[in-house]
C-alpha cells in the first residue's frame, strides 16, 4: 500500500474529522512516474494497472510492471529526439492505451504534458503550440486529427517532432516501432535534470467566456491532490476496476483515469469507444464487472433511455458524477434501478475535486456536497464579503498565496501577470455560484455568466432544468437567459424530446405549467425551443453559452433590420 507514505492518517470517523485532520505529506522530489508506477511494480510485478478495450476487438491488460517498462522505453525514445526537462509535448490520443505510457514517460523526464481533444482544429493547435512553445505532438491515427495537425505545422516553428500511435502514417514517426528500439531501463534523473514537487508537470487549456483559452499549470505535486478525488469521493478500491468516462484531452481524465486511482492501487478500466452509444457502454460495464464508476450526468440520462435493468450492474458498488450538476430526477431513477445514489463531485481544470458527496454523511439529492479538506472554501458576494446561510455567492478558495493547497493549479503558464491577478490575491474565485444550507451542504446555482437576471430576480439554470427533466417528455434541457426588451432577460428552455413526443403549442404550455408547479412560478421558461440535440463539448457538458450567444446575435440582427421610424 502506498497511501500510508503520503497520508499520516487514512481512516476518519466523520466528515468533521476528515475536514479537520486530513493531511498530505508531499516529498520534495515527488514524481508520479517513479514514486507511484515504479513503486507498485517493485511491490508486486503482477499487480494490474490498466484494462483496455475498444470497439474493434482490441483488448489489452497491463500490469504496473508493464507500464513501468514501457514508459522507460518511451522516456528513452523521447530523450533521444531531444525532449528534456521543461520541454512541452502535446498529446491528442483519445483513450488509447498509449496515453498512459506517454504521460508516465514524460513525467519521468520532467517534460510538460498538454492534453488535447479530438475536436481541436488547426487553428486550435497553432494557438496551443505557439502559446506553450510545444516541441512535439503525439496523435492518434485519426484522419481529422492528423489533417488538422499537418495543416498547423507551417505556422508552428517550435513543433519539430510528429509522432503517431495506433497505425503507421507517412511522414510521422510510429510510436510503437520507436520505443521497441529503446532500453527498458531508465534511471531516475539527478541534479538539474531531476524534478521537484514545484516544477511544472501538466498544462490544461481552459476556455473562458471571453478571450483565448488560458493555460492552467499544475506542478508535480498535483497527483497527490487527487487522493481525495479517488479514495474519498469515487471510493475506488485497490485491485478493483474503476471506470471514469472521459477523453484524455480533458482534466476529468486526470481526475478519474490515472492519478488518484493509481495512487490508491485501483485498476483503471478504459473503453476507447468511437462514439458514445449507451447500450454499448452498459454492455462493457456489465461484461467487465466494474466496482466503481464515474460519468457526466448527460451519460446517465442517455443510459436511462435504455433497459438498464436488463444489464447486470450488481458488481458496481459506487456511482459518481461530475462535469455539471446532477438533476435529482436522474439520481432518483438510477437509485430505483441499482439501489445506489450517484455521488456528486464539483471542481474545475484548475484543481482536484473542490466539493463532493463524501461517505460519512447522507447525501442530499441535488446538492453538490461539502468542501474537500484540501481547500478553505467560502462563498463571497460581489463586495468580497462572505455570504450567509441561504445566500448566493461565488465559490472561492481562500488564502492561496500563503497556503497553496495540494492539487490546486500553481498559475497560468508563461503568464505571471495573470497568475498574480487571478490567483495570488485574497482568494481564487472560481466564478461559479452556489449557496450553503444550515447543515453545511453546498447547492450549485450556475456559472456567473449562466445566472439569469429577469425583472430583478436571479434565476439559476440548474433548478429549472431539474424541474423540466421531471416531465416524461423531456430527455435533455438547457436553461439559458434570452434577451428581452422589458425584463432584460427571460428564461429560455432548449429541449430534446423523448421518442413519441412531438413539438406543439399544447406541449409548451404543459411544460410551462409543470415548471410553475415544481418550483417558484417566476422561474418558468417563457420561451421553449425544441431541438434534435444540444450543443456539447466532447466531455458531455452542455454549451449554454453557445445557445445564449446565438439568441443574442439573432436579436442584434433583428434590431439592425428594423425600419427606422424616427423623424
């Protein structure tokens, strides 16, 4: 067991005990590749680390010994092509097994990894490569990905090496062939080449509502912040299969598919699907007898459209979700089918899990739980004062400058001015709104930009979405604020209907009346639009901002085309 090397105390009697007494010891030279992967391999060379499969019959099982030796070969290969400590390497690898090998190898070298999603266009790659001064890019052999990467190369002067996994590609170095030529021995670097806990290990590009994506940097101590994520929220078990459904390009991959899980000795189950098909996912969950599982709320909603009861999910002892709030109706249906609630977690690319449902207290359906012991979290109003019980405020991590928490990002890469402005002041403001009840549970309201301001009322989208999803006709719903000349904004519902339901004025009125009965009447959607699908990120988050901006643009165009009647 490795946990006792980093945690003075592992078991706790209550949430209050956990919050007060949880501590992490961070070794000065901590390196996930050597101190976790290689250590497990030394303790038990047959200990499983990764079970991988895809939609084309591919299946592989890796022990920690396998990952240790393969990552050594990869580290030697990367070193041979000039990658060294501090160099930046971009990875666009979906859920290919090579991601784990490459990431561990780059960690051992002390290089900086930048994960990317399959959706990145050449414009995105150019921006990321030039902003971070990337030296190499490693891609899955996907036609779209390769085409976008090749289009970007003439405008990326620092990008010198292109490496492909899966299948060979003209003009690209083939990863599997190259590492086969290398030694499986890689000595831990020393002196200036050695890493410290404060060196930069990982950078995520995060999109805001304005401007270009920010480069959020994490240090080599970051994986230790995910012990809370894996053990105390997802409740992974040593030597048992855990699955988090996410692409390697997202921070959720770091949350659920590598760091905390391997520190706890769990086996990661990775299903590299071409497209999310709920029935296929349920088949894999049943076939491989998972023990713990985590997925975005969207995936739970679509799995509920299948005959869940026909799949044997009895091996799964703990269900979790993150990415966006979980609607109570989804949890209640899942509980009826499995006998288990779904435990919520909340956070950002900037940290490990900030708040979650933990094991000691009964969960409140619809709440996002209580703060992680790693973070001093307060809700602050617009004047910087702490919000009282029942009052909304921005979720803020306090005193980051003097007491930086393990797991939280350490700044914005290559941007000390933004780091000083947004991270090293009174607090780190997540720009997410919530309120706290008298028992210390937090209730998510929405992003600052998503909160709807209608006739003096502040309306959070989550509560209205939950009310809409209680209606049998609704599969998915996005609540946004639409421009209104009188009220400023009105509540708009963009709705995906279940099969068998058709859009009609009668259904609109029925849905509006349903919301009026389920929540405060002023929150009902005055506008309802039916669509075939909602815009989403590849990780399953609803793009509410895209809907909102489209409505704002439509109003601008309409106003521009109005005849000018003034004389």
